[in-house]
C-alpha cells in the first residue's frame, strides 16, 4: 500500500509455482523501544506499542520503507504492523529532496497521509496483505541519521513519541479521520537497514536488510543473499533456492536439496520439507522442539517444530505438514492443506468456492475452494485485465483428477501442476484462448482458419479486408471478426479484429483516428499475409480515441493493411474510423513523408529548413535563436513549433515540436531552469553549442514530470563563455502548448 495503492507478489508462492566466526559484529539497532506491556496506558488512553522484527517493507511506492511487528495488536486483527515510509521529490514531485535531520510528524507536509514526506502508520493487513484499518501519525518526531545515496533500501533513524489516530481512504484517494476511531502510541522505534554480515540469526528478519541479506542455513549468520530467482545467481548443485521473506520475491538462501518422503536425503536431526505443490522438491532443515499447536518464531534455519510439523501461519504456530493435491492430505480436523504443504486454518485462505469470485487481495495464489481437507483451488486472474480473481481448481499434470469434460492445463512455469480447464473442441465456434488461435465453427481449412484451429490463414484473410475510404467517418465493429493478428503493442492474438486495405498513392502521411467506447487499438501491416514480419505501426494507449500518424518516404509496392482490434480478449465492439492522407509537397509548410522539416518555401537560407526539405538548415536555425533571458520568463508555445531536434534513447523516447534558446555563460556559475507542466508534458534539456542533438552533445536533461501539476527542473554548471542551446520539447501524446521557462544563473 499504502498512500498510493501498489501491488506486490509473494515470493514463496511464486517459487512454488515457478519452480560461524567467533568475531561477531554488533547487529543494527532494530529492536524497537520502550513500549508498555499489554497495550495498557499510553497517551489519552491509547494503547502503547512495542515494536520488533524490523524489516524492509515492500507493499508501497515510497522511496524507503520499513515495517515491524507490534504488540499488543489491534483488536480482532489478523496481524498488526507499524510502517515507516519516506518519500522524496522523485516519488512525490511536490516534496523537497529527502535529507537527514529531525522532523516534526505533526507539521506540514507530514500532517496528512497523502502529502507526508515522513509517514508513520499502524496497519492491520488481512491474509491477503490488504490493510483493513489504518492509523496515521498525529504527532511525534523522526530523526534520520543515514540515507544511502546509492541504495534506497539503506537508511537509519528513530521515531519517538508518535501518536496515531485511525484514518480511512475516501473514494477520491484522500484520507480522513474516522470519527470515534482507535489510536495508538509508539514511544520509540529505532531502525537501521545497513547490512552487517556475520550476526547470529534464526531468521532473515534478524538481519539488518531483508532486501539484501538472508540468514544463511549453513552458518546461521546474516549473509548477502545467496541466490536470485531471476537466475542471475544460482545455488551450487545439490542445493535449492528458497525465499525466506515472502515479500522479497527475488532473493533467497541456498538449502540442501532432498526428495520428500525418501529416506537418506538429509542428515540426522533434519527433515526433508517439501517446497513444491506436488512434493517433488524438498530442502533439508533441522527439526525443532515445538509441539503441534505451540507458538513459534518462524525460524529460517530450522523447522522450529518437532518432526512432522513446521512453524507457519499468523500468528505463527507449529502446524502439521501435509501433501497438497493428494486425495488424503493428512491434516487434523479443523485444518486444511495449502499450497505450501502445511495444514492451516481455513480462514487463512479465500472463502470462494471453485469457480467463484475471490475477495480482493494483493497476494497472488491464495488458497480457495476448501473442502474440509485441503484448498483445492487458487485465486487467479488468468488475464492481466481481469480485475476480479476467480478460484481455479488445481491439478497434477498427467493425473485424471479433473471433472468430466475438463483436463489439466499447464499454465505455470512449474510443469507438474495446472488448472482444470474445459476440453476444447475445434470447430464448435467457441474460441478457447489457451488452445486455439481461431475457431470459425468448422474443421475445414482454406477459409481463414486451419482445420486444427491452431493457425490463422492470413493469405485467405487478406481477401476479406475492406478498402479504406478517406475523409469519412467509417462505422464498423470488431464483433465476429477474425482472430490471429498480433502486434508489438499487444498481449494477445486471440482477439477479434476488423481489417481494411489502403493503397498508398505516394510519399506522404497516413493519419488514422479511431474512436470507440471499448479499448480498441490500431495496427498497420506492410504485408497482410505476413503480420508478424511486416508491422509498420502499432498504437495502444487505453484512451477512447487512438490517433496514429504513419509517414511513407515512397509508395509501397502493394496495399497496406489497417487492423482494428481489441487490446484484450473482452474488448470487442463498434468503432468509428477516420483516415486522411497528406501528400509530401516540399514548400507547403507541412513536414510529412520523407520530409524532415518544411518552412513553407524551397529556398536555402530562408527559414529553418533546407531547400529540399530533407534536413534542417542548422546555420539559419542557430542564427535565428532567441537569447535565453535570466531576468524575465521565457514564454513560448511548442504547439506550432517545428520538430527539428530530439534526444530519443538518451533523454526522451519520442518528441514533437520544440522551442530553442541560445545562451552564453557570462561567468563561471550554474544555469538553473524551471518549467511548470500544468497541462502539457515537456522535456527540458541543454545541448553543447547549437545543432542536431546527439548523446555526445547532450549536457543535461530533465524528463521526469508528468502533468498535471508537475515540473521539470535542471541545474547545469557552466564556465565563462560556454555557449549552449536550451530546448523545451514536447513529449507525446501531447501535441504541445504554451510554457513559461524560468532561468537563473548564479
């Protein structure tokens, strides 16, 4: 979370589905402070909290954040956490740079959860990591003693005398106090995420920085992470990478590998713990002493419990291990077997039945479909655009344990598991997005869809493309259209499409404007029979209107195909398409087709463009630049400005028209530039001398703001006599507009 809704994934679940020295350093002070016992007392009757087990917090968009467990917890809460979030000018443009020092948590901008730079909250996440209640600071101080400039996960400091009151998020995204809501007090909480290796540990949270460190199973000390789930760092042969902190889904520690239920794989005093849903993979972990049901501390270097049990759940307790996706998982009454092969309370998963809608949640792959013995399903969104997860029945690949008419479909990187999916029938006219590219209602080839429904016959589909008229509002629909057309801006190819053909008359620009109430995209192909190898343009912005301009230096040898298609599988419906073609005529004032510019004439040295319109006339351009003022605003408008310069690839991705200024430093000093972005999106950059921008001539660039209410700021040291060009450029999809550029030199 928190202030802005963010999404995260659980490393342990992803891994399941993907597949000591005597010189002991002093540990960082992450132990919290002087809270009261049992939540009694506190300011104004508010419970006083102890904090413990500080670790990096990842469910946030803050620059830096840590969380800690608190005691006592909020009443009836699944879990209660204290969270510190620090924001800077990059995460929140209205804020100043983050700096060390002591700051009042009750003063602006820290007095509102939406503007705060130093934010302290107490939250009550449910089993899906969604906070059900939030308590925000009303007073106290935070002292920041360390901010690592090279690693945003490293910082140190302390909060003291923090008072917190309950708040709720309104529909417009702002926060307000809850009338009669609860409150808490945190007397003191120190944090230091500086990694210090060699500290004795039982779990990763005992170390200073859970983003960079693990608790090594071999040495039982804090150490740099031993493996990466990106496969950039692998464990040695015979070892398995395991995530120790669920929210840290990219790093892990290396454990000795073993085969569950097979003898001899682990040393005496160790047990082979299954780490995949079908019990093919396991790791050796020393056993502990906790009996089933006893509270435990979730150690990473042992099971924490006696043989046959492992420390798990919230609150943590010794739970019996089990066999997920088996007929008899082996859980005691009142417990169900989950994805991690641990018996858990049914309420630890989602209450949705198989096929039902799951409750909102941030943690993917939550168990659902409990039948008294196990969670038989997982909450999944099969497609990114699906906002509601559904409980999909899980299965073992190769086992006939799906209902009649369904089969086990492999959709995970772990090829041993899948979900039960309706068995497809090619030719029934119902497109199966997992198994078919097309389905036109028959099993015959030669009609646009191959007889096995696995291939779209594009040479046949070319014939069904309608001629595209110019300068008219064409009404049509993608409903019932052919499938199989994909593009570089698309996720799927099994989306209905409507196709048009257009004969380009010569050099010039084809302009397309697509309007629809559904999310439709534009795709232009040079060869209708070869969509994957002839893409000319692909436009997808999720806006109700898509606009695409495509320049042709020469007339193609054959017609081009324009494809109107949905962005996602559900996006099907009517649309309006309008096309126009502007021929390239040097000297008409419109730069299209092969023209790099067009100043309205075909004369050299009369304007900003060469006589043939193929390149800017840089001597004329540079001689005509206005001088940058450092005493008054530099007012301009990029809407009507020519597009002569860009820094694509090293400052911008694409640009429109720009306004340029000449400046010569009067002395040694710093040139500071500022432009507001209330409605238009600009890039602000400075070039060495005057001429076409290159990576070598780019001296400084600012292209971080995003309107509305954003800014571009730039500071560049210059020596006396240094001549530079200051550029205000347009960032698409904006067309450009007025600006006021503030410049100072000190």
